[in-house]
């Protein structure tokens, strides 16, 4: 009887049973968490593989399988043994992957390895027609290697459209600096106001002068100074020469007949407020700017990618930066009304996209109709505000705006932020600090125009 009444060991028994149950629960939880984590890793791998395969532009099953397998191998950092199956049915790519999870507790209980699988699907991209305006910085700071990088990156973008049906892609090129060149052929267009070229002989001008006859008597002094160009301020040297009276010959009268010339080289300025932010003609003519050089002529929308690339290859780097000039003419390239009036821009099934690329801040101010140099940036805030206003107007029109800040991050964080704010979203903004990154940005832009989405 005493044995049956003795309960001194019950606590130990209950503790052991409770501990075993707790360990079992912990073990099951570990196994469940492990399976869940492994399944998510496997899902990420199949997602990446199906996007790579569907977005490759290939439609042959064998090639698609190879691309998917390469993606799986690159992302299989843990070296799992995988059973991968890739199929293409009704233009939908499906990637399935299977492996097993080495169970912690369930394996002890005889459950063995737990099978883990994942599957992803994505349709092959459709040839959605696209009109794209390439608004490209061709200012002085883009000279040399920078311009070479831009031309190379543009070729990568255009090459991405190879193989598409004719007319699927139409591209326009808008090189910009202080002004935009719309081409001499548009001189008589109804939407432009340009003076006739002229040459006028003025009255003779005479003045007294002296020639320097002994420059060895003159002294040249150089002093440190601050100079400005399209890239902003930089250290330079200013020189001044002074000569004593005995360095000069006798004074004499010099006369000449000046000639005043007016020549239009295709450059256009800005209309008065509020027309300067409106892409349409609407009976308010756009002013031509005389006696000004403005670089390579813009190219209207064209389905001839060879001609588009040739125009980009002809770009030269000169002048200061006025981003609003590039934006308004890029917008006009994508508008169905005059100046250019391309009616395909009104097609509801055709996407419109604008790519803005710049390597520097606004260094020009607006003084309608002119864009005056403002390299000391005393009125930069107004030019930046106008840039953002135009970007917003473009986006409000349903145009996808891609923006690329080239070599700007360390040099000008404020301009980088402005360029980022111009983009439709963070996904359409690109920061490129070297030629390779610029090329990748343009490649990604081309691919995003035919975005591949997971369907499962």
C-alpha cells in the first residue's frame, strides 16, 4: 500500500514526458521552418529562371531550356541536387524544380527526406508597338570618351529591337544642349517663326590705333582665376599683357566697313509663358534663333534603326546644358499634333516612352525666346523647376519617362535627385557612373519596354 501511495517520482516522470513533447514540438517547428525556407529559395530560383528564359527573346524550346538551366546553375549557390523541367506550351514558359529537405526530427522518426518543389510561369513577351524618343545630352562635357560611351550604349538599346516586325519600334533622336536643332528643312513649316538669312553692309567705321613694334618690351602676368563651363566651375589662369609707350609705333587711322549677317542654323528657342511648357503648336509659333550653332539635327520618329543609329553616331559635343529644351522637343516627338504630328502617337495600342540622359546640371537660364548661358548657376533653381514641370507634364500624358544620370552621383547630388524625380518610378531611373553601367542602363530600358511578368 505504501508503494501505491508514494508519489515522490511523479514530477520527474511528468518533466521527462513534457520535455520530450517540447523537444518534439521544437524539432517539428525547425523542420517546418527549414522546408518553408528551402521552398522559398527554390521559388526564387525558378522565378529568376523563367524570367530569364521568357525575356531572352528566344522562342525555340531547346534554347529556352538552356537559358533556364544556366540561370538555375548560377543561383544554386548551395549546390543542391535538383530535378529541373522546362517547357514551352502556348507561348508560356514553365520552369519546375524539385529537391528534398534533410529533416531534423522527422527523419529520426522515420519520415526520411521531405520533398520540396517550386514552379514558375511567364508568357513570352508580345511585340507591343512602341514610339520612343531618345533625349540625349550632347553638351561640351560629353566630349571624348563620354560621347563614345553614349553612342555605344545607344547601339545596345537599338540592337535589342532587332528581329521585331517592321514598324513595331519607332525611335526619335533629340540631341540637346543650349538649344535643339530642328533642321533647315523645317524653315517654312507653319509652326515656326524664322527670319530670312540676310547680309547688310553698314556704314564705314574709323578709329585711331597703334601697332606693337617691339613685343619684347611687354610684360605678361598670369593670375589664378575661376572659370566656368558646362560642367560647372574649375580652376584656371587669366593672363594680361601690359606694354610701355615705346613698344608701340606711331598712331594712325584705321577704317573698315562692317557687315551684319543673319543666319539660321536650325536652332529653336522657347515660346512665352505658358506656351513654353506646351508641346502642341496651337497657332503659337516657335521662334527660330539666328546666328547660333546647336549641334546635330534632331530626327523625327523612324522605324529605320540603321538611320537612327547613324544620327546618334553623328552627335558632336558642344554647348551648355538646358534640359528643358531637350524635354519639350522629346515630348513633341511623341505628340500626335504639330510640330511633327505623328499620328501613330494617338494609337491606343502603342506605348510611348521618353529616355532622358544627362551628365550635368542646368547651366542655362530662360529669357524668352533665348536660352542664355548661366554657367555660374545664379538662376539654376528656375531651370530645375521648369525641368520637373515638363517631366510631370510628360508623365501626365501617359508617356513612360526613363531617366539616366551619367557620372552625377558624386559630382552633383541635387541634379541626380532631379533626374530621379523626373522618372516615372524608381524602376525607370538609372544611375550610371561609367561606360559599362550606361550600356547596362540602356539595355535594361530596352528590355523593360517588353516587360516579362510572372503569371504563376
